[in-house]
């Protein structure tokens, strides 16, 4: 940094501009930046620059000056300059170096009060139009390669101070781009070699990899002994510790609110009929968790009507029924419809509550869900909880698995007078079984069911859907995401989504998850079910 007197000389006519600065290199950059932009304060120098071009002018430091003698030395130079007359300077007196005094600032402020060119003056529409008209369609000429190189060299080695960083950060806080600005940025970035979509060469990737090794912000970085020594004496203030503690509490609260654990450890009731050949059996512990969560949130309360358009063996409805709710279920498979009846009666006999005795409080239908829903009265359900069959869930399901339960087949037939209907003994054979569909056929079949549930629910009613993603050909099929889109399309408003962790219970499924993780495909690990909560708008 050089402090002294400088000149800007025109090599063609030998005219000069003389000035002084505590940092001549910085002052040179300021002069050249304003001259190139066309807004230099010295109109004579600016016009000469525009006429002759940048290459004609040179910047030279005439002499270095000690502290306190800068203005006096400049004044001597100006006196000599004005005596000969060949110059660009306008002011005859050397100006102050450094910040303005409070007295000078006050005088400038008083002089500017009421000035039509100052802030607060409201220009007319005609004036604004005339000012804008010359600028419409005007674009700054592109920078030459030489100009870009000079800008790059001028910026090399410059270090932004912490104070400057703090000011920049403070100035940018709270600023938001307008939609128009976002659109322009998006269009300007399309095809940009520095943006996404650009494919890096192998050489560039190798350089980035080498440069990233040992990065202090990367995992695996080891602090030097010097850094460790500096950190030993550092103390964290009480205010900072409180902020860290509060942030951790909020993080854990969010995690607990969106994640459920130990939902699959609760065993089913001792006497409960469940088919082995059902493709998607609901966990008893999970449905109990859903019932409790809904009661705690105020989504439903005893005596409400809970519907299940795909009731299966009646697990969901049994969990609600034993708590005093009225239930209504729909099941396509006739065998499972009979099981649903058996389980409901069996659970009611296990409890001594008078309101659960007898056959009241429940209504069951056998048939296609969308067809049955269209016949139910509008607004007859307070809530609906169900787990739809997963896309292609029956593809790997083979054989007619036995019905498991506390009783033998003969005992069930004797107690509940239930007989398997010929032609319905294998789950999934019934026409219209959605669990046997794939792709677009599956989603098209599910949409009328969600629309039907929306119609049957009361205004403000709750829909809970339990889904689970699946794998196909080393790709993850996001069933939960597709289900959420269908529900929103049907008119539902999302409330919350909870991940029930530990949904992978079979040995084969756990082995597959471990295999994918070991091969670096952690994105294919499926270890949870999505419990998605929606609400019908309260019109």
C-alpha cells in the first residue's frame, strides 16, 4: 500500500489529472472503474476517456508522502498545474483525505434539505418515463477476455475481513427474490456451464477429489496440533450453551413427533384369526398406536363411526371396536369377510363392557370397495383408517396358506358356523383384486376408492393411510409418495406423516436390507411404513 501523489496522463496531448491518496493502488482501481462505467465525477476526464480510449491513459505514482503531509503536497502540485493550464483537474484546492468530519456532514445535510434531486422528492410520471426511455433496450457490452483477465488478477490475493463479511451478511439477511427475479435467474442459468446439468470430465473429477482430501469441512478431517492448542483455551458462553441445548431439544421433539418406534412388538390378542396368505397384514401394535394418537390429537373419540374400505381380517376395526367406536368395513374377498365377522365377535366376547355386547355397533359389506362406497350415505363416517394393498403385492404370494388362530378348523366351524366358499379359498383370485395390479392400472383402481372415502366422510373427517415402499429391479418404488398425490387429487389436505420404524420383521426382508446396505445402496433399504394423515376440508 503506497501513500502519495499520483497522476493520470493522456499520452496524446500530455494533459494530466493529479490527486492524492493514502492507498494509490485502490484509488487507481476506483478511477478506472468509474471511467469504464461512464460515471466519473470529473466530466473533463470522462469525456477525454470516452474520446481517446483507455489505452491512451497511464496511471503513475509521482512521489510517496509521509503522514500529515499528503494534502499540503497535493496543494503544491495543484498550484503548479493550474499555472501551466494543461490539466483535467476542476477543484483548485486539495480535498480532505479520509472520512468527513461531523461539521462537514451537517453542512452537507443542511444544504441537501429540500433539494429536488435528493431522497424524498417524488418525480412525476412524465419525468420517470423520460429517464427510462433512453435506457430501454440498452445492454452493457460484453467484457473482453483481456478485461476479464485483468479483473481476475486484480482480485487475486484480496482477503475479505471479518468485519466486511459481517456487514455483507447483515445486509443480505431477510432479502427474498421476487417471482420475476427467480424466473430470470432460472432462465439465465439454463445451459450455464457452472450450473447443474454440466458433466464434469474425468480429469476435473480427479482434481476435485484430490482437493477435497483433508478438507477441514469434510468427514475424517484431523485437526493439527496447532488447531488443537487453540481450541483448548476456548470457552463457550452461557448464552451459546443455552442456544445449543434448545436447538437439540427442538430437534429431538421433531424427531419424536415424526417417528414411531416399537410399533411391531405388541402381540395380537391371544384368540385372533389371521390368514397366513394375506399379502399385507396390519400390525396390531401399529393400529393401537394410531388409535391412541388420534384420540390424543382430537381427531376422533368413542362413539364416532370409523370406516375401513379394505378391512381384510378386521384388525383395524377390532382395535377401534374394543374402545367403544362404531365401525363399518368393506372387504372384497369372501373368505376374509367371514374372518372379519369371526374376529369382531371374538373380541367383543373377550371384553365385559356392556356397549360391546351383542351385534350392534358394526356394519360389514362384501364387495368391491368403490361400488359399496357409492351406495353409502354421504357424510356417514367420522374417520377412515386402512392400509391399501401394495402395488403388485400378490405377485410373489403363492399357495393357499392355512388360517392360523387359537382354534382348529373344526372348532371355528362349530363355533361360528363358517364354511369356506368354493372358488374363494385362494386369496387374490377374486375379480377386481387391486393387490394383483401393477403400474398405471393400480393407481387408476385406487383413485375411485379415495374419492369414495372423501364423499362418505363428514366435513373435517380424518383419513389415515398406511403404506410401505417396495423394491423392483434395483429401484425403489415410492408407494407412499404416489398415495399422497392420489389423496390430494381426491380433495384431501395433508396433516402429518409419521414413519413407523421397524416394519421389516421377516428374516428375508432384513437380510435383503443388509445386502443392499453392504453394496452401497442404502437408498433401497425399506425399514419403515408411512402413516399418512389427511383431512377433508370443513366446508
